[in-house]
C-alpha cells in the first residue's frame, strides 16, 4: 500500500505524463491532416496564420507548465510542513488534506483536458477549485453546442452544477 507521499508523487507523475501525452497526440493529429487544412479549420475556428496559431499553442503549453510548476512548489511546501517535527498534528493534518485536495483537483484538470482533446478541443486549459471550474478553449467563438459539450465533460468529471462551470474562448 502506498503512503501519502508516494501517492502524491505518483499523481504528479501521472499528471505530467497526461499533459505530455496530450501535447504529443495533438501535434501528431495536426500533422496528419490533409494538405490545406489547419487545426484551426478542423475545429471550426477562424483560420489563423501559422504564427498566431503557434502563439495560441504556446499560450496553452506555457499555462500548463506554469500550473505544474506552481503545484510542484506547493507540494514541496506542504511536504516541509508534514516533515517539520515542531508543528502540531493539526497543522500536519491540514497540510495533508490540502495536498490530497490539490492532487485531486490536478487529476480532474488533466482528465477534463484529456476528454476535451478527444472531443476535438486540443487547445484547452482547465482550472478546478473546491466548487468551480474554469475552462479556456483555443477558439475565436464557441457555438452553444460546443459550450454544452464542454460543460458536460466538466460536469461528468467534477460533478459541479452548470452554474459553477465557466467556459471562455481564447483567440490569438
């Protein structure tokens, strides 16, 4: 049986692996499109120049890298609290609960991003908190059908009501 530290390390590893896999799958599928099609056209996004599409892709890659860096720093801080013999049991218990909650939220973010990528939205960034989720989608505009599909994916993973899910298009 894994202890909490091992569980957190494993969850962080799986999350990083999921992000990298999503990035590789996205770039592989983009290169397999017929000549003359861009990933933007495939997803009914206004055609963009290769430079602006690259900037949009970079936005999402940088967002995920920053999120993973912040989470790693927070986990390191919480581990310091857990390993500090001078702190009370209550403080350590709260740190452990925070670490578990953060790990669960990170897993939900990765799961939602994976689902959305599979549904044709490879450029997404998801932030899950205790009672809400924010999804940023690489698109100039989202139809009501697309918003409904995205919200459905978020609600399946998080079990949040629709009013706690925010979906925002992000155009270059």
